[in-house]
C-alpha cells in the first residue's frame, strides 16, 4: 500500500518508499526524454507535446525520490510485490487546468 503525505503547498512526500520505475502512459505524448546520471543520482527529464514536463531524480538504490511536474497528471502505484515499500509513477498529459506540483 502506498502511503504518502501532502503538504499545504502540494508537495508529496514518498520518502518511506523506494522508486521502482517511472513510465509514460502514452509515448506519443512525449516530445523529448533525457536521462543522465549526476553524482550517483538518476535524472529523467521528459517534455510533453502540450508543453508539460516531468523531472524526476533518485539515488541509484531508488531512495530519495524527487519529482517536479508541469501540465501533466500522474498516478502513484504500489510495487511492493517487486521491492519492499516499492512504488512506481505513471505520467500522462494533463488537461489545461492542471497545476504544477513538486514531489519529494
């Protein structure tokens, strides 16, 4: 079961979980996807056709996950069958009224 807390400003804390994956629901919505490892952290920067973006980062072991979004929606899925306390994130283009968020 995914447990998280959300602050008044919309930040979501998933620190008790290990990230197991980040995916895109509809690959045709993606304009660009950059992956790089910097100082041992895995970084994904995904740009969507609607001008939205998903920026994620985590340590090599899946801990210390952070995520910033603009004009996208996402689901957080329980993946504890694969990894204890594991979660994955699935992103897709959001309707125009969606607001930016930061996930830590």
